[in-house]
C-alpha cells in the first residue's frame, strides 16, 4: 500500500505520521506571560544538535489562527522551561493539553505543583525527572504550514538524582513517557547495541 500525502487531508497525514514515527518524546513546556504561567505538552519534539545544544519542537496555532500561548510567550520572552514526563505525571500532563483562555493557567486550573529551579526562567513541574532551561534560538518558517518549528537552545539541565547512574560519565536512566498515536507508552526492554565487527563485511 502506498499513500500519496498530497491527496489526503492534513488530519489523516497526522494520524499516519503519529503512528509511524514512534515513540516520540514529550516536551512539557512551561512559559510565562507576566503573571500567567502556561503549561502545554508537545510530541512533535526531538533533540536537534549538541553543538550548539539544541532541541526542536513544533507548535501549532489555535483553530482561529492565533498563536498558541507557548508560541506567543516564547516570542515575547524568549525563554521556557522544558520538562520531560515520568509515568507518575501522565494525568496532569494530559490534562494540561486542554485549550484554556490566555489568562488562565493550566498549573492553577489542574493544581499542578511547580518549583523554581532555574534563575531567570519559568518554574519546572515538581517531580519531573529532567528539565531544560531554554532560550528561543530560531523560529522556522515552514512554508505552507501553520505549524512553527522552534529551535530551542539549552542553557541548563536539571536531573533528578534517581536518574543518574554515573555522574562522572553522564550515564542516565530515566523512566520517561512517550507518545504513540493518540496513546502514551513507556520504554520496555532495553536492547544492547551489537558490537560492530572490525573486519569489513563480505
């Protein structure tokens, strides 16, 4: 079966991509506009480069065409705190995906505890296993799309001590949630990488 993407609706493309490119990590992004704290999850998200240290996340628009709060706040302040999600945080993370009015905070509406970690950046979700303090490096103009890919530069990272196996070698093991289609998943059995033969393949 072959599917021509130009002949199907964008909503159907989303269904195909979201169920084919799996698992996708979840960026639970905290931004702030004056005193209103915005909290929203995004699963079109991945590391981009280690030099400069960057992540990329795609943020859409509201149905009326106005920017979502995450995008509007990042354009205004240039800063965010990006949290990763443990299984214990599934419910509040999912609840925070609900669209609220601009002057209403998901953290307050759904009683999600926050904690100050990075000076000069929004607070992180309390209990998150890891979080990144990021600045907006570049906004990508994706031609023909209302989606705005944002390149975020990592300034600092928080790690819960339980994630650290070897601090000196930066070896980590965090239990994180991922997105698969419309569902969520956690990593199962890990498979060690096979050793590459020194001799060339015949």
